[in-house]
């Protein structure tokens, strides 16, 4: 979007740091996903912010996988995350993993034990929780808190060596059991987990906690601005405490408001449920708020970056209307999508005064939004055409400018036709519409002098190809399914997918490629689904041409 928008508060901080010569003006950010799911549009906000800061201030961004929880993580997720970040248009300086630092982190923990600032605790999770106190009452210590440095060193080493079962012991920072900030009441640093890790295999059976791993990883990489979401504000004193006690690179944490989008859910845990319980067709189902889902739906990287720019970066959370995301993709596709004709709900139109067996070829610009139209394609025309069922009415209301007996319309890029009659089947459904054509009204060379109010799209029956079209609606029928009573899945919209098994496309669309947007004239923007085969093309509707959504 515009260059002239005012700075967001994080840009202000970065500019101030640069002015003061902090870190010699160097800017190094990181995007730190946990590889336990696919990225969603919320992550896109964080990606655009982190990479955007680096781009703007001549810096760099690391992609760091926060892979400290072996049980939920997987290489499939790592691969998808890399693909999505690249697709959004960003290039990371280094691909790194918190697990690369397990040796270093272990050494940092030993260092804190040596300083008397960490201890091994044998309590159960329940005992630890009970001894932590409440926000109004201080916690109570236990006998483990007074263990000697020697004993702690020995026990921690034994934990690492695999001497103890899961949950038997933890390593805790020794900070302040009376702190008003619960995160400072001797937080956990390490837990025992005899689990296979997707990168380190069975080398480790103790794994660092987020709070210990994250800041220390930032410091190891010498990250200058570590940007995260608001829920980490109470973690910041701990982030700073570890860095100060270890005397390592002083990375700083800054927090911004996460993106909340209505009519969807965004936590990976919930998205995983939708996938596992088959409410959707995988992480990249076009109804999912995942980046891969949006891509399959036909969103472009530019539209997502534009959306992230428009929502801005603030310190207070709010709910963004999904209509804004749809606005952004319409804006982009209006400029870039090639225009094509497709009939989604077909009914046959016969031009009775047009010779059987004759075909003509009309041409249509690919993209009337740009000069030169980005070339054109041939559109075959014949006596029998498919048109939309809704473009004919037996008993039209006033101001119906499409087909009804006696009405004239223009067939897009071809002739003006006049409706003369129609045929019905035994059930009273219209099966054919009959027209005559005005031979002098050829599009581009119209000498008929006739003005018509309506233009409709069509596809030649002889040349049409049959395809499947999928129309999507919101995945949930309430704005904020997570805040409703009961399970969020109770609020799934049962009509979020509408399949049209027999739609007709003009022949040129058989050359469609996934990732390219097409405007089906009057019907919306569409893209080829990645699971299409040459025998069965499937088109996904990305978005309608106008915002036609009404609250139910
Ligand atoms: P979720 O809660 O959806 O599982 P997460 O925060 O656990 O997400 P991470 O992989 O840890 O996911 O997130 C990587 C980065 O993306 C973090 O810096 C996190 O703050 C940021 N992020 C996650 N969700 C959002 C969101 N909705 N808006 C903005 N940033 C987000
Ligand atoms: Mg997380």
C-alpha cells in the first residue's frame, strides 16, 4: 500500500534505536513458528511485520523453528511453513532450529545452577502448582529449593543422562516465589520427556521450556528486535532475567496485538481438530484460514500482504472482518485476473435463425483492466449455447433486462439476440430458450443501432468443456466460534461448500493453471484446484465479484 502511512509503534522503536546507534544500527528479526501445524493468516501478520521491518531498515530475518516440544512436531509442518513463507514473497537469512541450540541451552542451564539461580525439583506438577500460590498470595517454597549447587549439578546431569522417568523431576529457575508476576515464581526451565525428536532423534530426553529456549535462542542469534504477540507481555521480565543473569546478547522483546478474524478459528490446535475429524479436506482446504488454504482458494501473496498492511500493527486486540480480506483479493484480482466465460447452472439457448453446424470465432481481451488487454483469446460461437438458468425468466419482474420473451440482450462479445420462446419439461422446468439474432450487431462492429440494457455470458455447446465448480461460504456461522458456549465445532456452517458437478467453461479455460486467477464474467473470481486432472477440472471460487454476504 502507500509509502506515506505513519509509522507503526514498532517501526518507531526501531527508528529510535537506529538513531541512537544501538547495535550499530543493525536490524535482525526472526519469525519463530512452532512446527506443530500449518501457518494461518495470523502468522502472515507476524511474517509481514518481521520481514517487513528488516526490509524497511536494511536488515535481515531468520526463520527459526521453535522445535522444543518433540511430541507435537513434524517435518511435514516444517516443509509447509517454508513453502508458505516463500510463497508470501519473503526470503530468510538463515533457517535455524531451537534444537540446534540444545547443547548451548544445556550449558546455559548449568551456568545458572552454578550461580545458584536454578534447582532441580522433584515435586509433581500438582504440587508445583499448589506451591505457586495465587496472584494475591505468595507461593511457598519446598525442600528442593534449598538443594546445594553440587547436588543440582549432579541431578540435572542425571536427568539428561536418562536416569529418571518423564515427570520425575524438573529444572526451575530460582527467582521469587512472592513475585506479583506468576511467571517469575520459579518457572520451569526443563522437563523430562523420553520422546523422539524430528531432528535430534533420541539424543535428548530433557527439553527446554519455551520461556527458557526462546529468549536464549534470540540472544544466540543476536536478534535485535524480537517481536511477539501481547500474551507474552507477562513473560518479558523472565525473558530479560535470563539474558541478564547469563550476560548474553541483549535481545529485546516487543509485543503487538494478534490478528483475530471473524467467522473462523485460528489456533493450530483447533485447526488440527477440523483436519483430524474431517470437517475439512486437510490443512489446505479452501475454507481454512491457513495460508495453504487461502492459496488453494485462489488468494494471491500480494492480496495477503496488502491485507496485513491495512490491518496495521497495534497494541490492542480487536476483531477484523473477513470482508476486509475479501476486499483485498478482489482489488488484486480485478487488476490481474483474466476474463473468461463459464456457465455454472446451465440451460440451453438455441438461436433458431443461426445455421446448424456453422461456427464463428469471436475474440475477447484477456484483461480489459490493462492497456493492450494482455492479449486475447478465441471464443467459439454456434447455434446452441449454454446460458445461466437465472438469466431467463418466464414471468419477469419490471426492470428485468435479461432474457424473457420479447426482450433483447447482448451475448457478451457476440450478437444481440431477441427471445422468442421457450420449452418446458413435464415438471414445468424450462429446458430450452429460443432466440433469433441480429446479424449486424456483431460486437466491435455493431451497425444495428440497437441499444440493449443487459449483457449475459454464454458458452458454445459444441466447444464447452464440463467441469466441477466449488463455491465456498464461511466455515462458521457465528462471528467468534471460540467464544460461544460449548464446542466451537458446534458452530460450523453446514453449507460452507456447494459443489456444482456440471458447469461449462469456454474451451480456452482448459489451459488454466493453478495459482492463476480468472474472472468468470458476472460470477466471481475462480482458480483451478490443485487436485484437478486433465479429465476432471475443478475450479474453486475465490470470492464473489461483490460483497453479497448478508447476516443471517
Ligand atoms: P496458535 O496459537 O495459532 O497455535 P502460536 O502462537 O502457537 O499459534 P507459533 O508457531 O508459536 O504459533 O507462532 C509463530 C509466531 O506467529 C509467533 O511469534 C506468534 O506470536 C505469531 N502469531 C501466532 N498467531 C498469530 C496471530 N493470530 N496474529 C499475529 N501473530 C500471530
Ligand atoms: Mg506457540
